[in-house]
């Protein structure tokens, strides 16, 4: 009995001893694990901190991509289309507005020559319909001669002079107007006029109504060009496209001055270019409008040749029949203009434009 009690006490003490040892072992393992974890994850460890930071960044990026993809797929196609169209429409509207404001300063319409008695009833309505409406963004300029009576040219069948109110008619077209009287023309151009009369074109009959009218036309064209340039300088810009038109003709069809770099009507060329209108790029129009008087020397030395027999008037043909020799062709408006443009290398298109010259009414 005594032995049994001792045995039981030994077993109990042994078990207690083993339990204490096991408990100490478990505690030691927990301490080792905690020590190992702290060794790798302690805030003072730089390498561990970088690994945690990178892992966090990658995890955040992955979450962001997944969220964005899910959000994009959840938006109906129609909604995305509406937003795109709204943005596209806004950009188009801004571009169109900017383009429109630029276009308003890109072109000019220049009118030259006499204003005749039927201008308000015939020429002006056709100009408004076929030129101004088609080119409504362009600025308008006009030069004419301040006359009370339109001079006649019997070669054109004009027999009776008519009274006109030039200043009234001019300002019906535009407020950019310059008026010259004939004294101004003769003072400025008399030297050139006398010189070129020597080479009057024999095909025009008697000297010198047609020749002088050609010179007056040149002067009018150059004057309206200068008027436009003065306005350009005052506004600090330059036109890119310019059209020049006679004021005393009836236009039968619309003319878009942007459809060519240089164009004239394809009829009444008379071995040259029709001289009643021109439109095209600024530099090409400048030659047509402002270089005629400067071209006189070159023309006489290089291009003035005998005209064709078909160009003679009946009186000259009779003189030739009796032995008269024609030494030169002289100044002819259409052929002169062609030589001018060819000399400067300007390519000119012949367009299907129809316009009727307005004659002074017969009594």
C-alpha cells in the first residue's frame, strides 16, 4: 500500500514534470516564431519595407484595373456614344466657328469701270445675285469715274449720251468707294497715254476713243486694287483670293471666285484673254490688276507684233489692198493681257462664264 502510494506520487510528479517541460517547449517555440517574424518584418528592416510597399502597389493597381474594366463594361454603348458625339460636336463647332471667322477676311471683290445709266436696273441686280451671294464672305471695293454724262463709243454702237448719277449708284454696292474725275486721270496718265497712242491698234478703227477707254480701264483697275491694299494695311491682314469685275455688264450665272487660282471667261478672247473680269489667288490677281502700266516697256520691246489681217477694220483692209504696210499690231486689250500673264508665268483657266456688256441706250 505504501509502495502503491509512492508509485502514484512518482507518476504524478513525473507527469507534472513532463507537463511543465512541454509547456516550456511550447513557450520557447512561440518565442522563436515571434522572433523570426520580427526579424523579417520589423519596421526598421529596409528590405522588408520595400517588399511590402511593392506588394501593396501591385495590389492597388490590380484592383484599379479590374474596377475600371468593370465600370466601362457596365456603361451602355448608347451612353458612351452620346458622350463621344457631344465632345465631337463641340470640337467641330469650335473648328467651324474659327474657320468661319477666318474666311470672312480671306477674299475681296473689286469692281471697276464706268457706271452707266441702266446700272441700277440691269447690272447691279445681276452682280448682287451672281457674285455677291455666291461670295458673301468677301469684302467689296469699287472704283469709277465721277461723271454726269457717260461718254460714247460709236464703235460699240453707242449713239446717244445718257445722264447718270454715279455717286448714288456706286454706294448701292459698297461703302468702299473711290471716285476719280477725268482731270485726275489725264494728269496721272497723260504721258503714257500719248506714248501708247503712237501704237494705236489698227483693228480698232479711228484713233483714239477705244485706245483711251482701254487706258481708263487700266487706271480704274489699278485704282481699285490700291483702295483694297490701303484697307488691308489699315486692318493688318492680306486677302488670299481676289475677284475683279466690270461694273457695267450683266452677269448670267453664279461665279465662285474660289474655284480657280486664275480664271477669265472663255469667250471674246480675240487672240488673248477676255479682259472683262479675272479672279484667283492674290498674287495672280495682283499682276492682272496692277502691273499693266509697268509692262508697257516690255510689251513694246518684246511682244508687240503685227496683228492678223482678220483683226483689221474695213478701212485698214482697203488701205492694205492699195499697198499700205502695217508695221505693228499695237495695243490691243485682250492680247496685251495675255502677254502680261504669260510673261509672269501665270496659268490662266478659261471658264464657262457668260456676261453681257451693257451699252448706253439709244435714243
